[in-house]
C-alpha cells in the first residue's frame, strides 16, 4: 500500500475558506476518483517562520499502478481548482510513502 502525501502551508487570510473547501469539496472529490480508499488530514504542529498553517493530507492507495493512473487521469484537474481558487495563498509539496508495516494495539 502507498500513501500519496500532500503537505500544504496556507496563508492565514484564506485559512478558513480553504479548510472548508478541503473538507467539503476537494477531499471528497479525491476519494470519488476511486484511486484512493482513505484520506487523513492532519495539522502540522510546528509553527512556520513564514506564518500560515501547515497541513498534511494523506491519501491511501492500493499500489503504484493505481497512483500512476491518478497522475495520468486526475492530478492536473484536481490541482487546478485549488490553484485558481487560492492562487498565491498556499505552498504545497507532494511525497509518496510506502507502508512497510502497520501495527496497532
């Protein structure tokens, strides 16, 4: 299993509207692509010198092939709305994580 992780620092002046958009529109639309079976949104607890609030959104997917299909079929469209709606008000970087082991109590 892989995690597609998007870390985003959002300016304070759009924080509230961005957070609502993420929870109510963007994350549900990401899951609707059927490429991801779960999404987790976390606030990063380290304060940035540049200000804003930082979040990590983790989308779980079955395998590399499914993630590659997301990149080919959906990524550009999914990124476009946020770029248009919040242009210049956030910085994002993306990483891919491979789950090696998961343990619970």
